[in-house]
C-alpha cells in the first residue's frame, strides 16, 4: 500500500519485504526470531556479516515472551554449584542495565525466612554473600537482613519489547528479518546446506533463501528444524514447560522469592500494576506452540503460595489470565527438569547446521557472541570487527517514534485518540507498530508490541478500534478484519485460568 503519512526510508525500518530474502546469497541465515536469534542477527550485522532471519510466528511469539520477566544471575544455580553460569549471568545483567536502561530496571527481592525448611537462614545468608561476591562491581546493592526476610536485588525487564529492540538494532545494522515466515525444506548440495525454502504463512507464497552458514535458534522447535533435513536425528533438546499466573495487584513493593515444599523456587513479582506468579518446571512432550497452563499447574502455584503466605488467600477465580512457555533445555535425561543446567550448548549437524540449545534470556548477548565468533571463523579470508554489542546502547523504542507519530496525527487528528481508557496507546501507535515494528496480526500488536493483553481487560476493550486501524495500515478486507478479531478472541479465551 501507499503510506499517506509522508516519506519513509525502508532501509532504516523493520519492514517485511520478502523479496530481500532472495536478492543475494547471505553470509548467515538464522531460523528463529526469539531473543537468541535476534541477538545473533544484531551481533552478526554489526560485525559486517550479511544476514537474514526468519521466524515462523511472530518475533518473541514463543518462549521469549513467556518468561518471568527477569534479568538475573540465577540464585538457585548456586545450589547446583554452577558458579560460572551465575557469574556470567550477573555480568550480563550489568551489561543489559547499561545498554538498555529503558527495558531493564533494578528490582528488589525478599526471601522470607520461614523456619528451617527448605533452606535454613545460614544457608540463605551464605548464598547471598556469594551472589554479591560473584557480581563484583556489578552488584546493584548489597544484600541485607530485615525482620524475617533477606533483601537482595536483581533486575526486571520487558521480554517482548527487548526482542523487538534488538531486532530493530539488527535491521538498523543491515540485517534482513521477517516474521510469519517458516522454513519448510532445507536445500542441500553434496551433503551441505546451501539454502532453504520458506513459506509466507500470511499469503501462502513460497520463497527461497541462499546462504553460506546456517544457525538454528528456534528454541523448543530446534529438533523440529533439524528433522527437516534428517527425520532420524537424535534429539538435543529436553523441553520443559513453565507456567505463570497473572493475578490482580496484591500490594507488593518488592518481588518475593519462595521455595516450594519440593524445593523448587518460584516468584511473586509486581508487574505493570499486577502480580506475576511463577514459574513451574515440568517435562513437556507436545507442540511448544500449544503449551498451556493445566489445572495441576495452577493448583501447585496457588497452593504453595497460600501455604507459605497464608494471609494472601489467593483464589483461582481471581486469576486474570495465564501463559506457558517451553524452555529448550539441553537434553539431560537423568535429572529432574528443575535440576537440568541452564547453560547453553552449540550442536553442529553433519550438514553444517549449528543449533543453539539451552541458555537463559539473561545471557542471550553472550550466547550470540559465541555463535558469531564461530561463524566468522568459517570465512578465513575476511576480517570482521570484534563483538560490539556489549557497548552498543539499544535505542529507546520511543526514539524517532514520537516525531513519526506527530506526523501521523498532523495528517489525521483522529489518530491521537486512545484505543481504550485503560492504556496509553493511541490509534497512531497502531499505525507505527504496523509500519515500523512488523506487527502483522492483532495478536502481534496487542500481546507483544503493546503487551496490553496481559492486563485486566486483556486487550478486548481495544480490540475493535485496533482492528480497524490494522486493516487500514495493512490493507485487510472486511472478512480478514473479522477473522483476525475472532482469532484474537480465541487466543485470549485459551489463556483463561483452567477449571480444576
């Protein structure tokens, strides 16, 4: 369509132009638009590699938007004696606080001391002392003991917006990216990958991409992507489901870390005027895209919270919504899911495909650096810049946005109207998300670009006006607009708290 809001420079925007995938042979093709794939694209493009990224759903549509919204060292990994992972995570926490202060902010945590079970006070004190020590100069504030609880600090982040911010930086450095674009077949020559056939899940059209190197960052779909080349490959991922409950505000000023009776750790976190409760950690064998909170999962979190903090008296019927994500843990069959290491691994298949397995959101930048180092080594005749992402501030997502939105409103003053009375987003924000952030569906817009579908109204109050503006921006027919509304309502209904 022709944009009625003035000139645009597509080279500087996150524009869904699928013709760019077949215009050249890229140095690197990345499967997966979660935080790991986004981080790899950002690092690779900054170093001078030409790269393309395809995501089968929406960016951050899988595990990367189903997190506990924390950037943290992983206090519980101290019990597993994984000091290296904790130290690396704490260093990355410091880096992300520096380069993305608009998305990552310090958050105080309380650990109530409730008798001697499951961990006595001396053990908590020792663990927190070591946690601060491993953080070094990156310690946010030293831990201390209050009446009946320890206080320490980690950080909270906006996971979906972090992915979009990293992808915007990647595209600004020259990367090509598209969502709703699925790899359906690998192309091989003499046993090595040389390309992939892609299907546009919005139009059904097919496209072919060629590249010299290939990275599989598809998270819990890693083995499914590998099986496109060889259905008999041995799995390298052990999927683990984690669910969260979105509950009304219970008045928390700090997050609370609790230990369940089975010693698993979960959190109560103040989040956007609500309370986030989670997570669980159980093996999962289904389609990662169909993972949902089951009645037993909900009962576990409510029961354990009420056992430890009975004055809260949490009730199932007050849960606003739920979400579930599937972690792509590295396969370790002999351990419980909660005991499996969160350390990442790189696996290379004989056809050259490099798969990223495991890892944490917190360490995405370091994981990407390791992957791109490996890719650069495959081009011995070329010289690349070193990794610069650790010192490259992510631009605030409002940078440039306000001027563009002003132009939209000057062209059509009605765009200044809010979508609904509960949230600050306007009709102009919808146009911006479709124009510059590749929001292609109502789910893309309301769940991941705006995040209002996790609120008390779940985005339903904004649904009709948002659909009208999306139809205008993307050229939807009336039937497509109604189909999008129905799909969104179905998705919201599927996330309702399940009946016991």
